[in-house]
């Protein structure tokens, strides 16, 4: 893979991960406020981060598609599932069960196979 597609792939995965983690944080902050007690502003900034991340991810995806065939791009970007899972573990202490770890390894193996073909 050339440098430009690799950087766009990294941007797609990073922005997607940031977007999902930002929405999770916004949801957590929103649930900590008792119903009917004050304005709900705690999660608004994180919602903005999530929306901006997905917006930039959209344009990164379009740029990646201009350089890489769709059949390859969709597979290499599928590893963003693993990045979101690991981000959930690091930032939200979500459990990593054996089935999740096996699934992540299978996704990684599939991405590696696509990368060498």
C-alpha cells in the first residue's frame, strides 16, 4: 500500500473510533444527570466531537475510495471494529470476553490477508 492510501486508512479508522467513543462518552454523561434537574449540557461537546469526527471520516473515506478499489477498501477499514473495541476497553473499562478477542483476531487476520493480496 502506498503512503496516501495508508494515511487515509489510518484517518478513517481513527476518526471512526473517535466518533464512536465520543458518542459513548456523551451517552454516559447524559445518563448521570437526574431527570428534570437543570439543563442537559454535559454531553453536548462530546456529541459535537462525534459528529465532526464522522463528518471528516466521510471525506477521508471518499478520498480513500478514489485511490483504492471498493472491494479492498471496505475490508481494510473493517478493522475499525477492533479499534472501537479496544478504545472501549481503554477509556470505558468495557470487558473483553474470549469471543470478542477471537473475533478481533479473525478480523485482523482477514485484514492482513487482504493487505498482502
